[in-house]
């Protein structure tokens, strides 16, 4: 496929009148600049073309409970921990069929928001009472099947989760759907590998020890070694209660303990890492690991504010994810990240630099961090990379008369994801004129799933 763009953000910077070929295997082929539209012989003519970021952290099933936890329970303060109990009760109603339907819908929304790929941190493995399915990877296969329906680029991350806390209490209630021992988890990973192998070539498999709360210290190295060359994602230091629990059990804070006991490098993505000391922040920044931030979810749960300005000044890499999927909104995710920094520091344009506007730097970081976290050859419009592309509506009033980095500023801070017109994921043209190419069927499946879930609750 050949596309032409009046303006495109290439790996080398902004360019005009760009012709780009997408090869049959979904990669970016030849790129030419200064080609008049009439001479391009392109199948698709666009106004503004950007590389599309990857969503580095998603729990797909939680999309179905969006809006259902906005009330005060019996506790004096509603927190992450009270929200978690609601989530545990909710997930008991899921069947393999509803898991797949909800995941396909979430992935469709991600594509329509401008993401080309997603890392699914997949920890629901068992039946509601904790009994494993006959195929231990049944629900991993459902996530893979959903991605085949939606067309999103997938990095599937089966999650190892075996204890209810650092006191090693057994899993109870909704947590029983997550649990496995090392042997059972190896079977889940094997089945997930087979499922991913049946997808398009850009799909990847990684691995995810859930957290220091859910993974015994002696198991972490074993799990990390199961996929030594693939992405490894892990929740860490999201909540002050978690930090206190790890400190009591190990005598060190979560990130401090992790770096003292494991070789953390570029394959690691540390999710949230909200509550850090200066030393912990610098350790992550210099290790090459990605800080996986989920600003909308972290705001929703009252987690706290990641110190993005100082982390980036330390040379760190970060990306964004939709996590609980309460909203799937790429531009809002980036805006929320910057606004959290402004509220904390009481300054404006905190993440801007002397040579990059706020929107440009946010977008560049999301591209770089997302690609690294997913182990995906993407994040830039360059020859040989996966054709992960997003086109914005150049006719939008939000973008009228703008050029260069200001286009990104206006999309992120003045517009919203309605500006997204077209999206390609590894060359698959999944969003056209603002809507997913199979929206009607995927939406119908989601509606049926929601009716089923609500009857079962």
C-alpha cells in the first residue's frame, strides 16, 4: 500500500509531501519527501501522519467495570484497596467467551484512540472457583483471538501470581482466578506461546511476575528466566501500603530490593513505580528499564504522582498504558501525565525542553517507551520498522493553521481522540475515517457480553 501525507513526523523530524510505501509483510518501505500529491500515485492521501504509539499496560477485562466503582463504601476512605475488592467480585462472572468479547472491544477502542499495539498484562487464568481450565492457557488464547479480531499489535504477557501478600497467605475470593504454581504457569506460557505463534508476525510473547506481593522472592528469578530474551513487566511501588509491606518483609523498599537482587535492564517494564526515593528513581532511569505509567488509572485510584520531570532529567525512559481501561484515550493519557506534574510543581509546561514542546516530548517518550516495553520494532516512521501509523484530521478546527510540534500540542492539550482518522498496525489498516473497520460486529459482541455479565452478577 502507498500513502501520501501533506505533513509527516519522520524519524528525522517533520517533513512535507511525504510518500510512504507499506510492504506486504507490514513494514515501512521506501520513504520519499517533496512529492506532489498528484504525482504520488497513492491509495490514501492524508493530512497529518505520525508514528503510532503502543499501549504498554492493559487489563482488558476491567473495561467492563468502568463506571461501576464510583461510590463510597463502608470504609472511611475509598482507596485502591477497596476498589480492588470490587474488581475481585466483578471478575467472577467472566466466561472465556466474555473475556474474548471484552478484549476485542477494548483493543478496538485503543486503535480508534491512536494506539497501534498493546501489551496485555493477563492474569485471569482460572475458572471462578480457582479450578484451572482443561487447557491452562484457555484465557490467554482468548486474548490472542481477540487481537486477531481487532487487528491490534499484541504483546501478550501471561502473569505469574501465587500468593495473597508478602506473608504468603493463600489466594482467596476473586484472586483464585489468578493463581498457579510454577509448573502450572509454565504450561500457561507454553499455550500462550502457541497462541501468539498463530497470529501475525508482529505479535510477541513476554512474561509478567505480577508484583513482589504476589510472587515469592525465590520464584522471581525462575519466572524471569522462562523468557530470557523477551519483555518482562511487573507492578512495583504503586501504593504506599505496598511499599510499607515490602519494607517490613524484606527490610528494603520494593525498587531497592529489586535492584539489589536482580539484573534489571532494557527488557524490564516497571509498572507505576509511583513512590520512589531519589536513588530508586535514578536506578530505574539508568538501567534502561521503562517506567510504565498509567496516568488516567493512577488518577482514578488515587495512587499518587510519578516524578516525571526528574526521571527524564536522569535519562529515564517512560511510556503510557491504559491499565484499568476506565477510559481509552491516548491524548488524555499524555495530558494527564503533564498536568499531574504541573499540579505538583505549580509550574507550566513541566516536561517541555528548550528544543521540544510539551506535546512533542510527551509523544516522543510514549513512542520510545512503548516500543521498548513491547519489544516491538516500532516508534518511528523509518524504513524497516513495523508500519504503526496514525493520521490526524488536518481539517479539525483544533489544528487550523498549525504546523510542526504545535500540532501535537493542540491535539494533546486542546483536542481529543476524535482527531484520529486512520490507524495502521503493522500495515493493517484498522481505522478508517475515525472508525474501526469492523466496529459494528465487535460492538455487538461487547453488548452481548455485558448483558451476560450483568445477569451473572
